[in-house]
């Protein structure tokens, strides 16, 4: 405002001067010259006033939010207003683009499956995505500017953060919720800034543990018959045997070899199930011939020791892989025979459901299974009674195969059992994979 008063004063003075000159001019000679001078002074005064008003309008616009257009005056002030406005608009556009780029960049990091946490030189949280917030139990807004070691206190993480330039491998430690494992990698950048990348490796660790257990189990299962075989071979090489002894040893060697063959065959079946695409949903397998095959195997395995009943479902077809379905039913019925004492009853049935789905049931009156074992039965090599399983030729992989086959056919394996009374295993096939007689089932 300090420029406004002098300019107004100058305008008023110019007008006074013009008036005074006009007054003098009316009383002296050479009136025309004086009148011209007076008119000029008044013109200068008016121009100064107009100029002041335009400058004032521009200043007022600059003081405001500049959302409106700058005053479009003619001349010097108009040009100045236009140029100032253009540079302001260009700067605003640049800022908007920068903001958009930053937002896009942050949403890309936000979409990352890994946690991203940025720390400043004082190890205070600058920013984190929601995955990192979840991993470390942070609140992205509330915990901003908090020192990270006050919130994430795992000794492994704190020690890693204190390392010089964070050399070496990522560190793993239990997540703050205590229900999994985090792997964290630190990288230094900029002026003392730190990038923290986190990954939930709970599943990976679980799978790794399962893989280790699996390899240990397979090795153990193969080593046992191999040790027996090696012992017999050594005996036969060193000790002269009678014909009866030789026959007995050969019989036992054959048993152990079969055991290994069955194990390798089950392992191959599992590997195939895991490594191949899901069975086609339009390849229809008639159920009756499958059950007939399983029935004759079951009767051979039972050797007449059990009452075996098969209710053949005429005209029922299941969409899937014949060999897989055969293997699954074979395993269930084989188990029923093996875990049912002499005189027991084994029944295999097909029950169509009202919604079009179908249930294949295998029921026995055998030894049954205690409730606590049920959730783990389908794990590989899980056995309720190891010696009984091995004695009857079990590999511990049968139910694992059944569960895989069921899953691959969109079906569910359900198990009910009571110790001492018997068990019921059911595979519930979804309606889309079941064709009953009279539904116009296509040829296999
Ligand atoms: P296995 O080769 O040992 O039979 P499975 O995977 O087929 O392996 O079965 C896992 C375990 O479940 C068996 O060791 C056995 O203890 C139990 N089991 C399976 N079927 C039956 C059944 N019909 N009756 C009682 N127990 C069973």
C-alpha cells in the first residue's frame, strides 16, 4: 500500500497544479498557451489516477488466491498481469503433474505384495505401505515420525538396523503378532535414508519344513527295507542255509522289495497328481466298472475274511481321470479291508443327492480312529499305528493320494470314525462332475 498514497497525492497535486494554471491563465495574456498547459496537467493527473487504479487491481488479484483470471487491462498493467498469470498457471500445472506422478508411484508401492517402509536418518518412520504396516503392526498415519525401534523391538531387526550399510543377507524374525515369520531386507540410500523391504515367509517356511520332513520320511521308509535286504544278503553270503531257511529268507526279501515298490509307486502317483493339470470336466468315467475292479481286488485282499458289499450304481458317470478315481477308491477300500478285523463288514455305496451332487461312501466296522488323529490323517506318512500300517503293507500315503484326487475333481473328502466301532470315508462329488442315468450322459 505504501506506493498508493504517493501516487494518489501526485495525481491530486497534478490536478491542483492544472487548476491553478487554468485560473492564472484566465487572468493573463497568452491565454491559449496557459490553457493548453492546464489541460495537459489535468490529463496527466487523470492518467496517473487510472494507472493507479489498474496497478491496485493487479496487486489485489496477486494478494488473493489467483483462481480468477488476472485483470485484463490494456497497456503495461494488462501485459504484466497476463504474464504473471501465465507463469503462475504453468507452475500450478507442473505441481499437479508432480503430485500425480507421486500418487501413481505411491499406489504402485502400495500394490506391492511386499512391505515397504522408509526411515529417515534418525530411524523415524517417513512412510510405509499397508503391507509393511500389517507386517510390523504399525499405523501408517499415527506412527509417522516415530522411531521405528520403539515400535518394532525384535532384537534381530534392531541389530540389523545398527549394521554399517546393512551388508549381507536379509534377516528373519517372528512377526510382532507372533503368528508367522518375516524376512526383512534393509538398503541405505540418499542422505542417511533407509529402505526397509519386508516379506511374510510363513508359508514358504512351512512348505520348506514339509519338504524337509517329506525327504526325511521317504529316506526313512526306504532305508528300513533296504537295511533288512542288506542284512539278508550278507547272511546268505556268509552263512550256509538249509533249503527251508533259504526259502524263508527269500520270502522275507520279496516282502521288503514289494514294500519298496509300493512306496515308490505311491510316491510317483503323488508326484503325478501334484505336477499335472486338473482332470478334464467333460471326460465321463462310468462308475460301475471302476467299482467292479476295486471289488475284485478287495475280495482278493480280504481272502474271505470280511463281508464285502458293493452297491453298483448303474448309469452313474463322473467327470475326471479314470486312473485317479480308481486309485482313490482303491486306497479307501484297501484301507477298510486292512483296518477291519476278520468277520467285519465293508460296504461301498453311491448316494445321489437332491442337488445333483453324489457321495461315494466306504464304510467299515474296523478299528476306527480316535478324534484327535482325524485332522492329520491325510498328511503324507501320517499313521495312527505305524507298525499295523506297515505290517499290512501300508505306505502312509494312501489318504494323501485320496485327498489330492478329490481336490482335483472339485470333490471333498469327509471322514467320520469312532475307535472300536468303525469308519466312514466319503468323497462328495459336485453336481457338475456327476451324471446319473437318464440325464443324457455322453459316451466316455
Ligand atoms: P496307510 O498306508 O498307513 O494305511 P493311509 O494314508 O492310507 O496310510 O492312512 C493313514 C492312516 O489312517 C493309517 O495309518 C491308519 O492309521 C488310518 N486309517 C486309514 N483308513 C482307516 C480305516 N478304514 N480304519 C481305521 N484306520 C484307518
